[in-house]
C-alpha cells in the first residue's frame, strides 16, 4: 500500500509539472481599462489609446474591438 501511494504521488506531481510547462496560452493585461472624458461637446472627436501587454507565451490575436 505504501509503495502504491508513493508511486501515485510521484506521478501526480510529475504530471502537474508537465502540464504547467505546456500552458502556452495568450494572456492580455491592460495598463488601464477605462477612460473618463468628462464633459464632451456634441460632435467633438475623442481619442484614447489603451496600452496592453501579452503576458502569455502564445501569440495574442485581437480579431475585433468595439466601443462600449
């Protein structure tokens, strides 16, 4: 029984470490997620750049973006 438990824990630990190594998903992190323009005159053009970083290991693809 002790031998079985030792083998199980060894393989479970090794499997966990292997899975962590294969996590190659993108992860987007924004510097800020909102912008308050305050009072805006009708027809006034507004512009703001949202800076972000891909903290993951895979390529980050942005397929579309829409204002709220």
